């Protein structure tokens, strides 16, 4: 038996715990309708048959896991959203009929996900009998990404699992009493403002404004460009890759949104925020969350230069390699940049040093290519980073030495080390690594 969308269609009522049959608030209605999108959780659920043996222990749990995996698949979500756009009352009747045929194990798998099959069927009937509700849900879904649908689906499941039977019944009655005008208005609000937790959510924008206001110098009200840059989503999404927000693009966003001002108020901040949103296809909050989870370390330009300069004395070039003047350590740094690197190194905490060594151990292909151009062997650099991480005494000694160096001394020492190591024999090469390992 195959039935699409059944598992979460009834979650349209999961966000209505703010309702009561006699008291409906517009804010609660908006959040309630956001849960309606969870009806698109998946577009398929094959192989769940009522003929499973009761003696097969754990089958219900495995079925539940399958449902969860299906509901977390963006491709399934996108297909489900497209399917719901064309759904008719007849389609709903077929789904209800298929739910009537579910066996005990299928019901158990849904309950394990915090879903009440009886409530689901009841809610589906309510949606079938209220075409305006279905149309409003379709309209609201037009502005949602698969990731947003997944996030709302998970939240709805958690809320539904925490609701008592009385709360569920009360929520269902409240949804039945909503007029088509109320549903239409709430759908428009969500489509315009975005989903809860998205970049368009007014609460998110207000929180970001307050944070940037505090980070602006001096913190006398309003937001400066520097304060705006400190916001976590902006920091995470900024960089020099093609998919990143470049410094030039961020400056353009500020110029277009700030209208020439160096410090903006709440409305000016929102204009700048929306300019940044337009640079990305998806929701920037979602983009920032995904980017942050993929990257353990996001180095800025000065930090990468610091790694380049500071790591060279403990790096080893492959025997027989040579480095030209153009590929020398720090050759492309201006005096001002070198001073900035020097200051950064002198103020490094032990945690900062650990992060830099992590960066040495987890270089990207582009960083490895740059190291090779400098005559530095990336593999040996990774080994050196691991050794330093595991040798606190050597690490602290290196920090102490570098804190007493001027920018010129630091650059000279790094370049001399680079040149010396380029001429090392394989035997000298291994001996240097062994001495470093012993902290000599």
C-alpha cells in the first residue's frame, strides 16, 4: 500500500496550542498556519504493509525510522509540495481510505513519531471539507523552501508529541472555527514575512538589529557597517569563495540600504538586511546554519596570513624543492598587513593557537596548493600541526618566542626557515620532524 503525505498531513493542528475555541489571536493563527505546511513532509511511503508479523520485534521502530528519513529528504519534500499544489478533495478521500486500512504496526510507527493516527484522519477530513483551508496552505507553501518545510515538520512533530489529548481536541475545534478570510490573511502574512526563524521573521530581524546595535562603536544607538559585519549570519556567509558574500558585495548592500548614512536606525537596518537577502537564492538564516555546520573553522584573510607566516618555522619543505621570491612567506603582505599579523600573533591565546594548528591540519585543496607554491609540503605541515597540538611545552615556547618579535623579525625568521628547509636532505627532513616531536 502506498499513500503520500499521510504521516504529517494532520499536523496542521500541531501549532494551535495558542488557540481556544473562544479566543483566536492573529499571531497564533499565523504560527498555526505555518504548521499546515507539514502536510508536505514526504511524497512516498512504500512497503509499509499491514501483513507484517506481530512476532517481528522492532519492525514498528524500523518503520518509524524510515518515515523520519523520508521526511528529512529535501527531494521528497519538494515533490510533496508540488503534489499538494494539485491535490483535490478526491485525493484526500483516497488518503483517508488508505489510513483506514493501516495495520497495527503502521499505526505504531506513526505513534512512535509522536503522531496520533485518529487525529490525523480527523484533521484530514476537516481539510477535505474546508477547501479554503487547503487553498491557503497551498498559497503559503509557494514561498517555502524544502529546508523550511523540513524544519517546520520537525517542530510540529515535537509539539504534537508534547500535547495532551485534550489540547489536541481543543486545537482541532479551533481550526474548524477559522473562517476562510482568517486563513487567507494568515497565509499572506507568512508568505510576506517568512517562516518563524527565517530571515524574514520580524523577531529574527529585531534580534539581529539589537545585537548589531550593541556591537557598533560607540554603542549610542543605531548600527554601523562594522557592527553589521559582526552578526553571526553575516560573518558565516562572508568570504572570498564564489558562493560567499564578498567584502565588495557587502559594501554595496550597505550603500544601497543605508542610503549614504554611516549609522542606520531600525528601518535602515532592515533595508540593509534585505539587500543581503537578495544576494542569496535561499533563506540566509538557513544558508548560514548549513555553512556553519559544514565548516569547523572559517578563517578571515588576516587569520590565514597569520597561519601562513607563523606556521612556516615549524613547516618542512620537501627535499629538493625551492622557493622563489614571489612565493616566499609573507611576500604579498603590505607593511600594514604584516603589523596586523604580528599584533594578532602576540595576542593569541592558547585556544587561538589551537585553532590555528587545527587549520594547519585541515587545509583545503586551495590552501594546499598555495603552500606548495611557497615550497612548503602540505603533508608535512599537517604533521607539524598535529605534533605541536600534542606538545603543549613546544607550543607555549613558540608562543613566548613570537610575542617578543617585531613584525620585521617575524617575517625574516619565517623566510629564513623556509629557505633552509628547502635545502634539507630526506634524512635531515626526518630528523627535524623527530626533534620537533620531542620538543627539542
